[in-house]
């Protein structure tokens, strides 16, 4: 991951911690892809895709999460749950979009991607 990507993931982590979530793992990689952040929201395990775009032209950060990216994320989440034997664990897949320049605009879509 490049330094700019790390910066925005750190901003996302800080923002989500301020919202009451706690970090489980960052940059989880497996054969099916990568999960930017894995956090807990109470009893729920939350997989988070972080996207940054400098402007909202061409749809902004949310538009960057294509259908193929969503499918890849779902496969990675399933792999994580199987590897750690968490199939009964309540979970969701969120997208945190960060746009603009400081002060950044955050758009957090809970349960943004589902099967």
C-alpha cells in the first residue's frame, strides 16, 4: 500500500474509533483480496472498505466501490470468517468514503455491501 493510502486508512481508523468502534485488525490480506479495516461495533464484527477521492467528479469515493470490488470484498470476508471459525459471528460490511481536502468529508455507509 502506498503512503497516501495509509494516510486515509489512518484517518478512517481515527474517525471510526471516535464513533465507538474498536480495531481488530488492519490491512488483512488473504488469497481472495484485502480488507482495509476489521473492527468491532459492540458484538458485531465490521469489515470496512476505505475509499478516498479528492473530488466528487466521476461519482466520488463511493462510486469507486465497483460491483467486482464488492464481490472481492465479500469473498475476503467469508474467507476471514472461515479461517477464524467465526461463522456464527454477527457481522456487516461497511464502506467509509473520504472526500475533499482537510477538513475531510466522511460518508459512512453501514451494511453497504451484502450478499
